C-alpha cells in the first residue's frame, strides 16, 4: 500500500503572471510561469532517473510494473454473479463492467462494480446489482453500497458510465442492464435513481451494454449515447450444442441486433430521446463499445462504435450535433477481408508522431485486434498487421481495451484484457483457452508496437476471464492504476509501480463547457514533441475510467507548453509547467491549482 504524507486534499493556488489577448470569439490565455510544484509531497530521490536493465526497445526505456493489491485494498469480497442456473443463457457471458467514481467528492477515486443479477425465475435472493467501495484515502476500500443508497436494486446489470451530467460538481452515473437502464443522480454522496424522471427509460426497453456521455451539440450539457446489444429473452433463447451434446453459448450471429439510443440533455435534469432526429438510427445493433473522438479535428465530437459481428460505425458530427454514419466509406467498417468482426472494447487516440487518431477494437480469438489510423485523404488505413498488434492478438478474445502511456515515454500504449466466451467449445479450438492473460503493447511512437506482457511477467501472466478494464490513480501518487473485472469472478486492482515516471496529470473543470470537460483536447509539448489527450467517458468495455489526463514525460522535467482546447471556442494556454504534479484547470481562469500527491512506493 502506498505510504502517504497526507490524505486530505490540499489545494494551493499558483497564480503566475499572465498576459491576455483575444482573437475573434476565442480567448487565448498564455501563461508564463516558473512556479515550482507547491504541494507536491513526493521526495524526488525516490524516483531517480534510471536506465533499467530490462528494455523493450532501442530507447532503453524501463518496462511498466504492476502489483496486484486486491486483497490489501479490501476488494476480496466482491464476486460477479452472472445468474447462470444450468440453462446456458446468452446474457451470462457478457458481464460485467466497472467504474472509477469519486462519489463523495473527497478527491480519492472510489470503485463501482456491476454485481450481476439473477436469471432464474422466482429467484428469492438476488445478488447485489451494484457494489460501491469508498476509497479510505489510502487506496484501501470500505463497502458503502447501502450508505450511498445503491442497495436493494432489482437489475441484471452490464455497464457503468460516470459523468457529471447535471453540471453540479459531483459524479453521477448511468447503469446499463438487460432490462431497464438506470440513471443515478449524486446528491451529496447518496444517489437517487432518476431514469424515469430524466427521460432515459428506453422505449422499447433493450438489452444495453456500453454507454458514453459526450456533448454532441456543444451546448455545455452532456448528452448520452447508449449501445444496445441483441434481441434476447428467456422465451427466445436459442439452444446451441457442442460435440457430445453439451449446451454451449451460441454465436451472436444467431441473434438479431437491436439498435442504439441517443438522449439529448435538455440542461434541466431531463433528456429527450432523439436517436432518429440526430442521425443515430441507421445502426445494425449488437453494439458493445463506444469511443468519443474527433478524427477530422474540426472540434466536434465524433463517435466510433464497435459491434459484435456487425460493421463498425463511424459517426461524423455535422458540426451541429447531428451525425452522419461514414464507417464503410471511411474504411473502418470491416476487416481487410471485408468481414464484420466481433467488436467489443474500443478506444481511440493519437499513438504516434503523425498526430492522427488511431482506433483500436478488441475482437474474437482468431481475429486480429482492429487497428485503424486516420489519414489525410479522409479515410482510415487498416494497420493491424503492420502495427505488430495483429499477430499477438490472434489467440485471445479481447473485451476491455484502453490507451494509456504505460511506460511514461510520451506515447499512448495499448492495454487489452482478454477472456473467452465459450467455456466448453474452446477445448475444441486449437491453441485457444477460456482464461487468458491480459496484454500490453508498448508504442514505439512510429505506428508500431511491441507486445511486452511476457517480459513484464507477474500480473501479465495471470489468465482470467476478463471483461471490464479501466485506469485511475487510486493511491494518488501520480501514476494510473488498473482495475479489471472477470465474468463469474473477482475484481483485480493493480497498483502501478513503474519506477521512473516523469509525468503531468491534468484534470479539468469546465465553465462554459460541461463541468467534466468531456470533449476537451489537451496538447502538451515537451522538447518539441507533441502529445495529445482527450477527456472522455466511454471507451473500453462496459466501463468508466478516470477523466484526468496523464502525460508521460520520459526524462523531461517540465511541459514546455500546454494547450487546452475546450469544447467551446476557448483555448487556454500555459507554459513551463513543472513535471510530477497533478494540476486542476478551470476553464478560462488562466491559473491552476496543484493537488497534493502521495509518496510513491517503489518495491
Ligand atoms: Ca472518494
Ligand atoms: Ca452531478
Ligand atoms: Ca508509451
Ligand atoms: Ca497510482
């Protein structure tokens, strides 16, 4: 467990000198300051520059290191219950998601887990639909489901998406299920379920998976996109069998997909379902993942949607909140063989020096992870093979998936959580296992990646039936930690023990923009190298990561320029920000506060 020098949030304002100039409708704040990191409590001697003996590439960078701390963190009681009772029903293999949420607003990330549910008729005792673990301020957790009024729910849950949809400064969340979805409004650390009142009960009700909050029309209020999966009910369950007559889950191709929903946030606590009006109705369904991106860099949020056995969808924002689906003409809809693959977890980000966004999609075993990079001719290039991600991803079935700079060398790397869906049929599949270890692909910043899981060992050799995968700095030492969930299994919390990070963490508070700053593009320039991050919800699979941007800085000790492109017209600019601190920027204020971090523990 991380030692800490203080578990309260110490906010200390740095007010650098500033010059202000305005250009048309935009305000540009250009700030020069040389403030040292007031409030940074980590002794720098604990993380000396080093060139570790183990290296994965020619730059001699050290490998990431993680330690599983599930037991010491107090998360051992949790187990996801998929409700299986011998019928082998389709929904059992899907779950479930997880989320980092600071529900009590104390600056420490708490954990929300989907507990599962009952499928058997007339079940007397249902498993908890949600588990809420409060961070005690030291990366140990106490169960607070009941205190936060998240107990006693009747739901067969799938996913969690966390955002401050009502812009009142606290984390709310949307909970997807097999039946009616739920919206939980945070009222001072206790939750009220408001889906009906807020207008986000689906008509008709559909089996939902991932969801994301994003501001489609840039009115400062987060809209909601909900992925729906397939038309299933106990009455319509299709039996499938393997050799020997044992019942097994059917391929999703046996079921008909149901399309997704879009809800426009009215800014008064209610939403209006506008799927068709906004252009999201033309979808085949079977959606499992959604990522927000701005692939054409026009400042408007686009969406990319992964679908299970159906084409990938790319919604280009028409710069008015409506969208046009362009997946097929943009070249991202199908594999290089023209096939729709089993799209699950998804993420998007700039992972190399081209500055152009790449999209990564988890697929089935014997299918490569989808890797597509946008190019200036207006379409995406399939780079699964050339990126070196394709081949190592063939034996695994990938659900949770996210981009994060895991080795702090400035470029976004790819983490994938794996686990199969056929407990019986895998025995007849050459080289495929039901439980599979996660994988890490380190970016070489040139469009290629090195798969380093075996080099790292430890937690990366642990086979699991993984589903959800998220990152968030639970011990507040500046490096994002990882949380994974398993189908019919435990949650796994991995503490990040990377030995030599220089970093800058940036969290946002929107004023004209939505409070979370979702849809903000942040550019950091270090030694002439440009890094890009976006503040988003969604991505991965059924799950919700922290909304703080982490920039790995390599050996650099400062960020030379930081440019914050808010979803509105505003751009805030800062210069010479010292490394190894977490800063909080309020839109248009032009200063930032530094949040105290804890001392890092390097085993
Ligand atoms: Ca908290
Ligand atoms: Ca709120
Ligand atoms: Ca990296
Ligand atoms: Ca950490």
